């Protein structure tokens, strides 16, 4: 693949033509020239409002084309900091102060963000129906450099207090290039983005990879399993990317349809958490196209590894081969381990952050500048990477270490189990024991918890079988659609 530009703003200049680049509900169809004009205006308005190249622009805009344009414009003027529109006032206040934000950009639909900004005396700029602010003349905005920070995101905080991750233009464009190369994206491709645009998955894999390859992206108003099939028919995307819980919801919705799904997909993609093999096979059977599992994290500007598309081999259970990022597996002493041996996954490369803000980098690295991911895994003899769990999510049952993912896979093999999440529950003698929450397939015969434990026991050693299993109507998820194992026992009243 030819070298990509190293700034987000210049991605739009790589390909020309009248084709639609950004689309959404309500008849929104914007060409590359439209996107460049709108984002340039937003950048100029932010500059006129006093935003400097290092100024943090907090964004609280509902998912859709407006969120994409706000991100692109903010990154052109300063540092974009998109926030979850579902935050409470207290959560917005924490984020705005922690950044700290120079101002807030909204679309007038996120009342909690506006309230938090008023309480802090922070200026708010509202984007109007044309996606730009009304009544603010655009000033001059010098183009950013590749080494300038373009985006700051908070980590999900599933294992502790959220950390601020700064990512440069070069980090982000490098990762977008890696995604496009691994998927073979061309100007003929159109992505249906189901991911929130305050998350690295949606920003890089869907938005920037599409724009950089000359293709288009359809920005949905947020994931809705009841509307996905309609979007596939209306927008005719060639691919979509989602987290496993979204794929599971799509499968569940498909069971209630009497007609086949009309689509123009050539593949689907999954990332951000472990994809159960049963879900992979279910989606491939539903659409008749390959489902590619990838591995990413915020600190790597998203993609680290990916399974290849046919005719190359996809290996269910694996997150694939390293794609544009160096990946190593290290033992507790910081030395690399051989293929087949389990250790902590570490990464380095052009897309990897230089370090967390306000935190000494050395505590998060192995010798040689390898950033520790906190994920445990191993390489097979073919170079495919397998993840066995998060180190801080491993359950220590009286000294026996148990991977939640292994137990989840065992439960998901039961025909009546649609979703499962496994986590630690307190135990007065062992310290921790294994707990699980499951959501059952709609209309399926409801197994008792004793039956589920017995079923899991056919595949697992006795100490790995969940002592406690609760059946829930919905698995509690974090803001990006991933189960948060840390603290799950407390959320379910089992602590």
C-alpha cells in the first residue's frame, strides 16, 4: 500500500471525486469535498474561539455524522476529546476537569454535558443543522503536524481509575492504514459503523480507515439490533465492524425474521473483546460472508492484530496475525517466551502511544520499549495470537488461576445460552471463586443452574466450574458494549 498522509486532515485530500464519503439517517450524504469544507469550518471556528494546537476540545455529540465531523474538525484545530453522551453530570464534570477541556462542543442534545460545562464556567459551542456553529466566524487554522496530539481518550477504567491516552496524528493514521491494508479496503467499500464515535474502534477502524482508503462510512445513530437489517438494505454497506455483544444481538434478532437478510456485505469484522467461536460461525452462516476477528486497544490507536480474509486462513479463537504493530509475549521477568508458552502480550510500533499522561511510562513497559497490554496470551507455531484473558481479571481461587474466557466458552456451548460473562465472587476461605451470569436464548427451554454447572463440568476441571450462576435478562455492559468483569459481582448483588 502506498504511503498514507500522516495527519487526519490530509486523509481527505488523498482521493477526489463526487462520491459520497459520509452518510447517515435523514438523507445525509456528504462528498469528500463537503466533509473537508465542514470540518475546515469547524476547525476555523474553534480557532476563533481560542483553541490552540494543544487545546483539548471536549465533544458531547450524539452518534451519527455530526459526531464524526466534530471529531475531524476538533482534531484539525487542537486535540479532540470525544465523550460518551450517556454520561451523568458528575461524569462529565470529572472528564472536563481531568482533560482539562478548553471548551465543549455539543449539538444541543446532551443536556448533562451542558449542565456540567455551565457549572465549571466552560464555554460551550453548539453545532447547528449544517454541522457547524451558527454566528461564529471561522478564523485561520494552521494545518497540524504528524507529531501533534490529535486525540485524547480515557481508558475504559475496567481495572482501575481511567488513564488519559494521548494519540498523535501519526499514531492514528498509521493504525487506520493498518486496518485498511488488513481488510483490503478500496474506494468501492462502504462501512456501516455501529460503534460509538467516542471509542477508538469506531473512530479508527470505521471512520479513518474508510476515509483514508477513499471509501465511505455510514454513521448510525447508535447500535440498534432492530434496525440493523434495515440499514443493510438502505445503505448497502460492503462491511461493518462491531463488538461481539452486537454480533450476538444481530443473531438473536435474525431468529425472529422469516425472510432472508438482503445485504451487499463482503465481510464483517469483530474487535474490542473476545469473539466466541459459536458467534463467529453464526454470523458467517447468517450473511454467507467471512467474519474477521481483530485485536485492538486504545493505546495502540486500535488495531494490533487481525485474522486475514480468505483465501488466507482464519483461525477461530485467535485474534490473528500482527498487522503493522510489533507484538511480543513476555514472562514475569520481562523476557520473551517461545511459541506456545503463555505470558503477557506487549506491543510497540508507529501506532502505539508514547505514554499515558501524568503517569511514568516505565511502570507500563518491558525492556526495549514494549508497552504492556495487561492481556495474557500466546502465539501458536503459525504466528497466530491467542488471548487467554486480562491479567487483572484472572480469578485466583485458592491459588488456582482461572481464565474467565475459558469458562465463558464452556457455558456458551450450551444450546440455551445466548451470552455469558464470568467473573470473580468473594469467598471466605478461598479468597475468590468463580461466578457467572448468563442470558438465555429467547424461547429456548430454560435450564436450571445445576444443569448449567453440570454441562460446564463436562468441559472444565471441577475448580473452574462456576459456584454461582445467575440468569439475567441482559448482561450488564460498559459504555462501549463490552462486559466489565471487574466489579460485576457487586453490580449483580453477589459481592
